[in-house]
C-alpha cells in the first residue's frame, strides 16, 4: 500500500501550559487549578474534587509552579523542535495569564505579549501553532467565587477570554481546540472543570450541568472564532480509545457501547450539534435535570466544530462478569479490564497500536469530519547511561507501531490533518505530577522532587522522529 500521508500533514508535538511553562505567578498570571495539585498521595483526591485549600499548602511540592521553565526557555526548546522538522506545535494558552482572575474587565497585557512572542517564534521557524484554549486549568478565583463550571457565568467569562485571544492572534494562529479532553470532566472533575464537591451534592447532576456549560461555551467560542477569522479551524478534543467487549456476550457488547457513549456524548454535541437520544434517556433514568437557556439548543446546533482532535494512549476493555471485572488496570485514568492480548506500560497503560487505527476509523465513521491526533505517546522511565545518552528504543518501537497504524487508517479513507505526539520534550505528568514519567524526544534533567539543572538533551528518538518527519512518514 502507498504511503498515505498528505503533503501538508502536520507532524509535530503537543504540550500544555501548566505542564511546561512554570512562572506560575509571574508577569501578572493568576493562580490556576493545576497550581493546587501537589505530587504524591494528596494529588488524586483533589483531582476528583476534594480540595483542601484555595492556596498552595506549605511543605507540599507543586510541580506546575516551575514545571520545565518553558516560559523562559521556549526559544531554545522551539529551536530543537525546528531541528526535528516540526510542522506544528500544539500548546495551550493559560487562561489565567490573560485574565488572572477569570472575571477581570481588562486582559493582562504581559500575558498576551508572552504568547505573541511565542507564536512569532514558532512562525519564524515555519511551525504552525495548534492552540488549546483550556487545557486543565481554570483560574482559581473562578472556582472560589463562582464554583467554576457549575455556574453559568463561566460561559460568559470563557467567551470573553476566547474572543480576546482570537482577536489578538488572528494573524498568527489558524488551528484552535476548545477544551482539552472534554470528557475528562466525568472522570477527574477538578482537572476537567475545576469542580469541587460539597457534602451531599449530587455529583452526577453537577458534572453534567458543568458539561452543558462547557459545551455551550465551546460552541460560542467556535462562533466567535469564525466571525473573527473565517479561515480559522476550530476543533474539539476527546480523550479517545475504543472500549472493547471482553466477550461476545451481548451484555458485554452493550456495556462497551455505553462506555464509549459516555465519551462520545460530548463530541456528539460538539460535532453534530445536539444532545443524542441515549443521553436524554440517561438523564431521565438518573434524575439529572439540566438547566438550559432558551437559546442554547440553537447555539449548539449552529456552531459545530470543524474537526475532531483526539488523544490516544490505550484502548479499554469492559465486561459485565463480576469475576472478570476484578482484573483491572489503569489507562489514562479510565478504568479498564486487563486485555489478555496486550502489553502494558510501566504505569499500567495498555499498549495497543492497532487500537489507534480502530479508534480513528470509529471516529471518522461517526462524524465524517477531519481528524487530528493531537496526543499519543509512551510515558516511560528513561535512564541516562554513562556516556550521557538515553537509548529509548522502547519509545521508538511504540511510536513506530502507532504511526504505522495511523498510516493504515489514512489508507482506510480516514481524513487526518496531523499527528502531534505528546510531550516531545519531557514535561510534568498530568495524572501523577511526576517528572520521571517521560514522553520526550528531548530529555530534561529534573526529578520528581524538583531537583536538577533543567538542562535539555537529545534522546535516541530525536534523530528517529526527525527522519520520520523528513520522509513524511515513509521512513519509520
Ligand atoms: C492527557 C492529557 O490526558 O494525557 C495530558 O491531555 C497528559 O495533559 C497526557 O499529560 C498523558 O498523561 P500523563 O498522566 O502521563 O501525563
């Protein structure tokens, strides 16, 4: 079969503000939700919505505060991305750099200038910025004062933020994404939507109300983005990965379908423009009552996304058999039963390259819109050997297999805009806050406790990915 990658395929990497920038309160930036996530045992309960304090607690280590110092080192890092031949860099804007409290009347000029310089730097190297508006960070003031996305007011604040950056960067940015992994809201509600639960609150009701607000905000952002720049491509972003039925028992198959629908629910609204029937039934059966404004249906219908961005790390497996259910594994925080046919990463995430082809086909069959793989990669422990090298053959192997399946998906007829692998430079892990869970082609000397020089170093995969891009996916 021929090499299916289009000439203008966007090869590159993906990062997020909170996992790279650091400088967490510099030049006017406000505190964001991620700045309240320490490493270690206390992290996970907060991610679920049990927040002990609206301020960082003395004695805890908060990895986002310095991260990998990208705020000050971005020029050098971009030079390395350019050396690999990147056509695109996916990154996010930190909302609290632009509106430190989220509800400010005027934006913070220093924050706007930072991203001006960053986008200029990328453009000067021929790298297309692909920009996420919200990647897991809500200004803390909005959480404390309004209850974050529980509150309809967030729709307005987000719309204002979106309009501000669309206007400012209309000549610099063509590709946008609204909410990173919007379905994560159901699994890690503090991470996805800044939700903090109060005693006795109906969590399901709160989550879906917040989801409705984000969906309307996303549609309003699409509207504004198109009005400001009719050529802008504005996408949604799903934490994807098909759910397989453990057996051919129809109950398992039905269960698998419903697990996928939990996630598709968001994209069905963002891409098709309306609440699907299965969601309405789910709301009814779970006594979920959404408060909607009269105009919401029309907003959702008229401002659907241009493309579907998604992350892919793992497929999942489900079963209705209680005995089989006991054998679970982690996987991008989605619970899953262990797949007996597949290996796992050091963090228990199932490795399933074929699953990428399956997932891409599944999404394309469902939405018939261009897809963009905006995250994929292997989080692994890297050792620097006595010659100062990192020989990350396992990473090359993982990526090679996934790129091969991506090519197969293109040959299946899936329209694919690009591939930005996750963390092309080592960054802070979103789920654990660790540095030792590394994804990069570039090593960053920094450990889990924040020690290290932050020096950058090319790994073996650096030269490999460079060749992949240079040959437009021919030479993997
Ligand atoms: C996705 C997120 O869930 O997975 C990223 O969008 C995250 O922010 C990535 O970093 C990998 O997860 P982790 O926990 O290994 O960093």
